[in-house]
């Protein structure tokens, strides 16, 4: 296990250290590492769930994680389009705007090197 603080510890460990520890250690350390699904599959499931449940706070992080786990921008947009018919137009429309912001951030980070 790394001595470096995890993503959750950095994000909210100052206010909720126990929740940050559980998030880093159990959710991202154990659940995401289980052998039954690939990280790519877990990202697909997670992003679809977040969109459907209108969980806009967590969506940017998981869209970026999905890109890192091998899901293309085109596949993410296709998922959002597909979900419009199952989770509703408002959730899909909101997800499109969030996806565009994430794509722009990734492009900016890439350009900065």
C-alpha cells in the first residue's frame, strides 16, 4: 500500500478522514480491483449509473477515469445518447455538458504537458 494520500484523501480527507480512507482503501483499493470486471467495464457501469441517477458531483471524476480506463470520447457520447432513452433527456443533456467540460480540461492538461 502506498504512503501517498489517495484521491479521496486529497479531495475531502481534511473534513471526513474516515470516509476518505474507506473510499481510497475499500472502494478504489478493493472493489475496483476485484477480478470479476475490468476497470473499463467498471467505468462503463459507474458512468452510466451516475448519469441515470443524476449524480453530477461525481460524474466529472468518473468521466475522466473512464477515459483513463480506455473508454473513448465517442463511446462516452454514445452512452449518453443511449441513456437519453432510459434515464431521460434532462440527465443526458446535463451529462453532455459535463462531458464537454471534462474533455476540455483533459485537452488543456494535455496541451500543458
